[in-house]
C-alpha cells in the first residue's frame, strides 16, 4: 500500500509538471538530415521499439489513417532529433497527433495535438494520458515500447467512439485514492450521525448539514472517477463497502466515546 501511495503522489507531481509545461513546444530544432528516405509513420531514433514492433506499428497506423482519416505519428529521440523538420515530412495538420518519446525529461511522453483532436479530447485528457503511461513507474514496469503503444491504442480507442473526456481504465493508484476518499466520506457521515440526545438513533440534521462535504468525497471523488473510466463494478462495490463500513465504525466509536460522555454530563 505504501508503494502504491508513493506512486500516486509521484503521478500528482508529474501531472502538475506536465500541466504547467503543456503549452511548451516539444520540438526545438530543425535537422532534416535525420529523417528517413521513405514514407513512414514511425521514426524510432532512440530504438525504443524492436524491428518487428516498429513494422507492426507502422502498418497499424497506416491502416488507421486510411480507414479513419486521423494521422497518428511517432517520434522517439534521445540525443538526436529532427525537430521541426517532421512537420513538413509528415504534413502535420489539425487532424494529426505526434507522439514524442524522449526519456530525458521527467515524463517519457509528449504530444503535439491537432485542433480537431482537442475538440474530441480536452487538454486534461492529454495530461492524464501523459501521466498514466509516461510516468517513470509505468515505463520501469512495462518498458518504453509498451508506454508508446498503450498510449496510442488509448487514443485510437477514443477516436473510434467519437472522443473521450477522460482516459479509459482505472489504474490501481487511482482506485486507492477513490477508496480513501470514500472511507473519509463515510467517517464524516458516521461521526455526524451519532445521537446527541437520548431516544434518538441517528442525527439526520447533522448528516444533512455535513452532506456537501461527504457527498463530494464519496460521490465526486469516490464514485465519479470509476464510472467515467471503467464499466467494472468491482471497484465501485469496494468503495461502497468502504463507505458503509466507515459509517458504521465511526458511528459506533463516536457513540461509545463522545456520545457516552455527553449522556453522562446530561444525567449529572
């Protein structure tokens, strides 16, 4: 659990860095000598892909462009880069996406996104895509090749359904966060609900008074990230059980500590 939380906070920091630098250009040079002498949707200068992977990805991207009209391109680089020369080489336009993989930065992935793609997938989508697949933990566990291919497949899947507002799928570290907020929301409900007067079982007035807080924690941060990213009901059920269990635990603890002291003072 500690390792998952460390990963989560690392992803938060990475997301902030990516968000602050999202407007910066990913290409800073112009060296056409590094361009291949034949048309290809993949330029793998950093050798992040094996030859079979590169050939399969080239065929996949060419087929996708032929069928859909969306132009997806990949450039991997390390100490050498063609820079702005790729724009003319690939004739990048508003229906183009250029994925740049460069391990020298804090995040492996960067994207140059055409305006037509922004209309279907907002800026927050691309930030989340970078932090999910380009972070150092994902690259370390799965490899640079998997990070590149998985990011492209995610974009393809979203384009095939007409766009996405969030990146599909629920990583473990993100689910842990939703579970934590669900439990915290349940603790607030349980503490608010313990009886302050004899003869009462639940203090509904207190529960309603604090409803903006626990609804945000459970509904917005605990449930919404799950239902918008995956149809899987298991994480949703776990969060609901965590929410209900926290209510019961907080209620019983508050009733037998603070509540008991209140009744003693009222009796005296």
